[in-house]
């Protein structure tokens, strides 16, 4: 065969024995992995899911541009994560598509560093209390998604600003036990700059994974 002729040319320097027999011996050890490879790549499994993100989030877009399969679980995609129905719908998607990686970034406005600078009036204090109550409920429900992600073999990561006081919430203790590893990236390390002045911006995050 042509394959044997190519093999003979490559091993023309081989002395002693029959090159044809040598080739057959090696070929006998060859295992066709094509079916296993195709089963691995031709799958419904997604590479990445981004949870609670903008409709045009950069992370999901980057995954898609690089040939990956990405999905967004957010309000624009029909998942209201403030509701039990939205959480259960997200769980169903996770069970079906088993994403390899997940990135979660819930709103943290009620606990931002800037929030601490806001002068407190009775009205603002009541409104802030309501916002924090709703946000804590959402945190508890999205932690359910973290458990679901881990159960299907996904590697989830939870991102918030480094100095957000929400990291100290009691609800977060469970998350820290599920995602015990901590990273602290700064925006300036990745070339993040002000739109107006073009100067580097510190912008520190904390990521639990």
C-alpha cells in the first residue's frame, strides 16, 4: 500500500529483517481513537456559561469568537434569577449542557465602597435595607446554581469588587466552602484605562473559584 511505501522510505536505513513485517507489527499496535475523539468534541456540552451578566458580555463573546460554545444566564436570556422559576430554569440548563467553566458576577451595588460614602437619610436607609434584603435572597438562590455546577463537573468562579462588604455576609460562608480558592486581579495589570484620561485604573476584584 502507499502507506507501507512511505514507511519503507522513512525507514530505508533500517538493517536486518523485513521492513514490511516491522510496519505490520507497529500497525497492529495502532488504536483508532477517532470514535472516542468525535464523542468528546461532538457533544452538547458547553464550554462556558456566564451568569448574571450583560446581554453583550465580553467573556461570553470572547469564548464564542475563539470557537467555543458559550451561553448567558441573565434576564435578557429569559432567566429572572430573583425568582424561583428563574433559578429552576437555570438549573435545568446546567443539567442538560454541563458547562465546563462558569463565571458569576451578581450586582453588589448595595454593598459597594461608594455606597458607604452616601449620606444616610431615613428614606435612603429604608430603601437600602430593602435592596440588601432582595440581594441577599438572590445570593442564596444563585449559590444553589454553584452547587449544581459543581455536581455536573463544572469549574465555577464568583467575582465581585475586592472591597465590597458583601464578601462578609453570612450567606457567603457557604460559597467560600464551595469555592475555597481566592484570586485578586487588578484592572491595571490587564491594561484597564480611564476612557477620559487614558490613565491606568486600579480597579481591584476578588475571585473565588
